[in-house]
C-alpha cells in the first residue's frame, strides 16, 4: 500500500507565503503547521485542510499526493 504525502511547501513557495503567515491565517501554531509541511503527521483535520486551501487559493489535490510503494 502506498502513502499520502503533503506538498504544502511547494504550494507555499508558489504563493510566496511564509510559514508564519499561513499559520496565522489558518489559526494554528507554527509548530503544528511545520509538522504538516514536513510530513510529520499521520492525519490532518478537514477544517485545517480547508483553511490551508482557502489561504493558498488551491484545491486539496494541489497539496496532497499519493505515492505508491516501490516493488
């Protein structure tokens, strides 16, 4: 089974938005957003994902990617 990875850093770079700016807009701590950005989480709340997408003007598929296992 593959895994889902977050490419939040890519979208943040495209939108020229810093971690601190995005965290403030979404309403979460820099530490928690950093964990999301660096794929150190096993889950993300839909409300957080929605806030991120709204702030970055993107779709969930722009920051979520499925990576199959290598065989």
